[in-house]
C-alpha cells in the first residue's frame, strides 16, 4: 500500500506529464528535497518512473493514444482554456492537469501553443495554492457532485440559503455555468430535490458539504439545464398558521418548498428530537404535503390543525376500510 506522500507524488507526476525537477516536487509536496529520492524509489514499485534531463517523469504505457489536434484546433483550445480559467471564481487543479496532458501532445507540431497552455496550467496551480482553503472546499464538493452525477446516486448536501445552513437530499441532473443578471457565471448544479418533483439550481460555492448516498436516481429526458424557478407575485391575503412539527427526516421538508411559508426555525427537544417551527399557508396543499412526507414528520401544533388533520386521515381510512 502506498504511503500518503507517495500517493501524492503519484498524482503530482500524472498531473505533470512534462516532468518535474526534484526541488519542484519537494516544494509542491511541502517536504525537504533530501526525502524525494526515497519517495521516488517507493513509487517505482507501482509505476514506471524515469529521469530525463533532471526531470522526473512517468513512462507512458505502450498503446496509450495521443490526442491529435490540428494547429487551428490547438489554438482554439488554448483560447477556450484561457477564457475558462479567467472567468471562473474558483480555479480547478484538474483543469491544470488536463491542460498539461494535452499540451504535451502538441509539443512536436505546435510548440508555442504548447508552451502557452503549460504556462496557463502553472498560473491555475498558483491560484489554487494561493486560495487553497476556499478553493479546496469548492473543488472537493464539486468532485463529490460529479461522482454523484456520473454514478446516478443521490447526494446529501448542506448549503447556505439566506445566510442559514440548510440540509437537503438532491439528485444532480446538470453541472455547468449559469448566467445571472449581474453578469456573474457561477458553476452550478441543477437537479431534483428529494421528496418533491421540484427542479432547482444551486450555486456550488454555497454548498458547504456533500455526501453520496447509496440510493440511485434517473435523469428525465428533455430537461433544460439551470432552470430558474418562477418568482411568486405574492399574495394579497393568506391564512397562515404557526406550524410545529417533529422531523424524523430533514430532507422531507423539501415537500414544503412550493408552499408560501416563512423561514423554518429548528431546535432539539429534551429527547434530542428535531423540532421545526415555521409560519405556513393554511391550505389543502399543506395537508397534501404533510401526507406526502409519510412518517418523516409529525404535526405537533397548532392542536386544532392536528385534530383537523387526524380527522381527515380517519375519513380517508374509512373509505378504504
């Protein structure tokens, strides 16, 4: 089994097919140069490494295919990569790694463009290192969302909504740029909130954590990426009730997103159970949403509304009994 530093060296060399000097490897790994030879010797047990003109490189495997781009395609790729790198809020180390691999394939027929792309990859790496705490969290979340999207598994996320952390379970449908009226183009994820049919778009920079669940989902056909929900025109008059619920599964609260309601307030009772309080519209739609939640929520108050809800459930059961 590879040690942590050896695994980091493996990733570093794969991300730099042009090779790295020992001093540069030591700087990037944050270790003394004298220890690099030991890491290299350990890594040689797993992959074929060689040294060429003082650069440590990984020997390409026989049969590896190179990407053959024309000079015009190469320049177009170079320009596109520059736009991507200069118009994103968070730089991505995987972009730098991919750029280097493509640049190495251009070395023989487009050396100037190859040098430009490698220089761009280096600037991305510097930016990632400079803002590693904030960028690191963003890229970690992005990787989890990509894994969730590719594997077709639901992901549990925590994200900021109006300054508050909200936990929800989410099925990613699309990942990409979204245009905003401010001119900002954040990398966002569009998908379905669990327990609802609602499609929403979330700015990935607002997500503080993401964990993949062992539950699968399918992506419907003909969906438009980055759907913007319609803005409510408001209500002239609406009957609101101070709803209090015991919540057994927090993601079930997604069912209430289509209702008119105030900000939810959470607390734990003496038994450690999660209690949610919020003002919400008193309508047949509210009753339907509570039924949709099954046993994931229990209405505690108002008592009059709880009685009304129980009475309705009894009438429904009598029909089927």
